[in-house]
C-alpha cells in the first residue's frame, strides 16, 4: 500500500507539470521565489511540477482612456480622451517590476480583497491605465486647442497632422518601458471644450466663421464690380464720370454684400435726375 500511495503521489506531481501554451500567450516560471524563465512558444509542455506557472498574454490590447478635464497650453479647460494599442514586450518586467500593493491600498475601502481583485486586473494593467492618463494630461498641456489661441503655433490639438499622436505615443512608451509594455499606436479620439466655456467658445467659432464668410463675400463682390466697370468701359456701353462710377460701385456692393435680396428701384427719369 505504501508503494501504491507513493506511486499515486508521484503520478499526481508529474501530471501537475503538464501545461498548454496557446499562441501569443506565455508562462512565467517561478521556483520558490526565483525566476526561472518564460515559455513563449505555443504547444504542450512539461516542466518541473514545483514551478509556479504564471500566465501572461502577449496579445495586442486596446485601452480607451476616458475623457479627462485638463488645461491646454493657453489655459483653456478642455475635455480630452485617447485610445491606445499596447502589448507586453518584457514578461519579467511586467510581472515583477510593478508593485501590486498600490492596487490593494486604493481598493481597501471597497471591501474587495487583493486575491479577488487580482483576478479582475493584473498590476501592470492598472499601471498602464494610470500612466496613460498622466501622459495624456502632459501632452494636452503642450498644445493649444485650436489655431485661434495657438499664438502662432502651427500644430494644435484640433488640427493635429500626426505630431500630437506621435508625441503621445513617445510619452507613453517612455513611461511604460519600466513595466515592459510597448505602445503600438496612440491617438486622441475625443476633444471638446469643457462645459463651463463651451457656450462662449461656440459663439466665438460662429463669429469667426461669419467673419471668414464676409471676407470671402466682399472679395468676390469687389472683383465682380471691377469686372463690370472694365466691361462697360471696354465695350463703351455707357460713359461714366468718377462720381457716377462711385455711385455704381456703392450700389453694386450693397446688392452683392447684402444678407437679403435687394429690392430694385426703377429710375424713369434721365441719367442725371
């Protein structure tokens, strides 16, 4: 019986050493507190049954950073959010270089134990979320919301041509390198003025649009008046002195630049009455 018992125990221990590693997954091997390596190849393996086999995924993952309120370069409060694609590059750093005690402390008031919380979120995932928030705040403070407040800066948060996304990606990579995390892509996916100034800024944008439209209308009206005077003079339809030209220019500009359709007045007298 003793031999049978020992055989069953031995078989059980040997069976505990078998494991399956799926594609883009890894197993971190720890033997009585000592790191023994990482298995990244997929397949069926047997290792020392006394190894603690910690599962970690190497697959790319999305992180949607919720909109946060920050001040842009000129001090305007804005709401800004981002989306990023990241993955674990160094399994050792991801598992052992990030302290999980901060997660436990920040959740003691909820009544959730660390063992329960660890099933929901690994420490490096929480680290990614916190650092992505900090990086987004820093980048948002480096640029103005749009060109109206940029004080000559060509690149703004609103008119980003790729520079802001590149800066955000570089900032994230520098912050997450300590955790063995690689950021594949990062970009802003939400941008708006904060609620306390949104109404004022909307009226300002509307005023800017009206001014730009008026400038275009005046530019077109002046060119049309010039064309009309040149055509009248070239084809000798009528001879106008400087006073009549000025009156004609004034009337044409009023008609062409008016918000509403002009009401024509017919002159049944002579040209000078």
